[in-house]
């Protein structure tokens, strides 16, 4: 469940009361109902104002995030353009192609010969504690 980031206030609209110090005898008929309705209207306007400020904050955060995404994407576009420029200058006939089936990995002056065998986890390649465990090898 996500954390509450913002809260719209006031939460309860009609939790008002009749103004203190006034008696029902001095009021006209329906005045209490009108007082409660006016209180509900004012709290609903306060709630809408709170909602408006929260929406403004949300849109400001979205704008900031979207500008950050736009900046990152423009940087990536510039990097892609640089790579395309470099690739345009490369002659594909002069680039050496390796034969991957030979199993030779060369690193400058050093060449490493790799033997690809059938038994990768055979007896010679296993550690001593693995040889002591009671299981059969590939039978």
C-alpha cells in the first residue's frame, strides 16, 4: 500500500454545528438547516481549494520529471548521432572478422587457446570436495 503523500483538507464536510449563543426561539423557520447547508458549502469550497493546490503540486512534479526525461533523451540522441558519425567513417572491408569456431581469444599480443569439450563437469574438472560426494557421473 503506498504512503500518503498529500491529504485533502477538510476531510469531513458536514461536521459543523449551529453557532453557539443563539437560541432556536429567535430564529426563523428553517434557519438551522440553512446554517448547516452554508457550513457544508464553505467546507466543500475549502476542500476544492485544497484539491487545487495538491493538483498544482502534482503537475509541477510531473513537469520536473518530464523535463528530466527530455534532457536525458536529448543526451542519448546526441550520443547516438556521434556513434552514427563514427560508423559512417569506418570502412567495413578493413575491419577484421574473427572466426568464432576456432576457440581462440586474442588480447593484443597474448592468444589464449580454449578447448571446448563434452564433459564440462567431468572428473578432472571437479573440485576435491565434489569428488567425495556420493553420486554417479553421467551414467
